């Protein structure tokens, strides 16, 4: 039989071994934490030193504590160049200046970034190796900035020209309202603006005619229909809607394609013009009438704006030019 004293001795040995093991684990963790604190202290010290030293001394004495300790690679210059080329804002509309300013800020940020990379490369062999890539990125930034500036200038010039067009049209309109107003049964239709412009840089001018449609009744809710649904046959997901209900023809017999009518109405419930209500429609055609035409005829088909019969406008060409 094992004596009572041997059992006690065995248990004491187990406790001693477990205590020693626990002490070693604690000591190991203390050493690890001490090492981390030491490394952090060195980095903080060097950062503070670099803030007080001259740039030349800081460059020589400050170790790189960042995750990447090597100068930026040629591939990273290539990626940055691709990002520069990818700055392509659509400079249009009332927000054109803000869109351009955002693009310029993005280019400025990349310009500072590539300068930082080049300074980090230094004047040695690696600095010479990246010089061509550096100049390539810098030239891309200059060219992209010039491209955006040119777009913005075109938009500003267009805005100025548009203001002149509006003043000229308003002067003409005030003396020629008989050509621009039609009373059709339960609606009054009045052309309030005719403009021409290119869409997204397309060289072909589009014609836009803005028409105020007023429900002149006191008892009828009118339901315009200027869109037609196509496709979606036999459960297909392919389909859409196209604008209908208006045509434009010049005095030579040339037809101009209708491209859109907005706002869109499908003639359904809940989308209507109530008594006394006025809705301004924009009717766009995919070309501009010939300037040597005598006149242009605009036909608004029945129900296009909610009216019960067609409206025909014979407009002198002077209204367009």
C-alpha cells in the first residue's frame, strides 16, 4: 500500500510544478508587453525628434515605422496614373462649377501624393529609376486639369449664349404670341421657350420646345398620354417606354424625330392634370430645323397633354434662330 506520506509528497510535487509553469507564462507575457512598449516608445521618440529637427536631419535619422518600409514601386506610379486618367466628371448643368471643383481637388491630392513619393525616393539610383514615371504622372495631371478647364469654359460659354437666346426669344415672343398660343377644347397650350443645344457633346443640335398646358375646365380631370409601353411579351424582362404624341416638320417637308416628352404620362389613374392646374412639358426633337426654312409646324396629337383634340402650331423660323 502507498503510505499517506507518499501521497502527500506526490500532491505537493504537482502543485509545485503547476506553480512554476504559471510563473513562467506570466513572465513570458511581461517580457512580450515590455518589448511592445519599447518599440512604441522608439517610434514616438523618433516622430517627436523629426518634428524638431531640420528636414535633412529627420530624413537621415528617422526610421520608417510604417507598414511598408520600401519606396513606392513603379507599379504604384502606374496605378496612380490610371487613377488620374479615370477622373472624368460630366461637366454639365447648374452643378458644373461644383463638379469641376471636386475634380480639381482630387487631382491636387494625387499631385501631392506623387510629389511625396518622388521625395521619398531620393536622388540616388532609385530616384533616377522612378523619374520618368514621376514626370509621366505629373504630365497626366496637367493634361487632365486642362481638359476639365476646357469643358468648364464650354459650359460657361453655353450658359452665356443661352441667356442671350432667352432674352432674344422673349422679345420675339412678346410680339408674336398668336403663333405660340392655342386653345384646344378643355386646355390652353402656350409655347414659352424654344431652345437648341447638343446633348453630351454630340455635334448635332437638339430642339427643345417648352409648352405650358393648363386645364381650363372646372369639372374635368385630364389624363395625358405621351408614352407607349413596348416589349415585356410572354413574360420577358426586356421592354421599356417610348415618347409619342408630337411631330415637327419644316416648310421643306423634313420631319424631325421625337426623342422625348417630359414629364411622362401613361394615361392611367392617379397621374393627371386637375382643373386649373398647369404643367410645363418639354418636347425634344433629335435635330434642329434648317435655318433657311420659312416656318416649322408643331403638331400635338390628341391626349398628349390631356387635351381632347390635336393642336397645330405654325411657327416662323425666327423663333428658332
